[in-house]
């Protein structure tokens, strides 16, 4: 006998299907439905309560989006020399691929907004 479905799993199935995410003509040929439902089943199985659920979702969203939980560092082991590829002195951060430095990690900028320069004291 199949174990009773968790209410979150039931909710997610219903909402995704109502939105048509499970259909072959949906984004990625309906594969997003399976991907999201796999994550939902794992999350539901963990049995979170209110605060732990919220915090788990916050942390998951950050790390799954390649965001940093701690500030960028200035140590050489955190930067990759991409000078040869770029054609000028340039380093890319290992923890956040959007961050580039022309000073070997002493200062850096987000490739999407080169107007703001970061340092170890203001990131």
C-alpha cells in the first residue's frame, strides 16, 4: 500500500499541473515538472517545521544560485588567473564567477556593474 502523500507534495503536483508545467509543450518539454517534484519530495521528506523550512529554502536558493554566504576574500587561493584568456592582467573569483579583479584580488568588480569597486572592507 502506497504511503499517504505529504500535503506539500500534493500541493506542488496540483499547482504545477494547473500551470501546465508537466506538459510536453511546456518549458524544457515538461522536464521542469519532474525536476521540481524531485526537489519537493526530498524537502517534504526532511520534515521541516516553519523556521527550519524557511531557513533551508533561503540557504538553498542562495547556494543553488551560486551566491556567496560569506564575503569574497582577498587570498590568492580564491582567485584564478585568467589573464591569458582575457588578454590583460585579470583574475576571476572561484566562489563567485561574476567577480573579476585587475589587482590579483586586492580590489574587484562585478562584471555586470563595473562602476562599483569592492575591497575586503566593503564587500
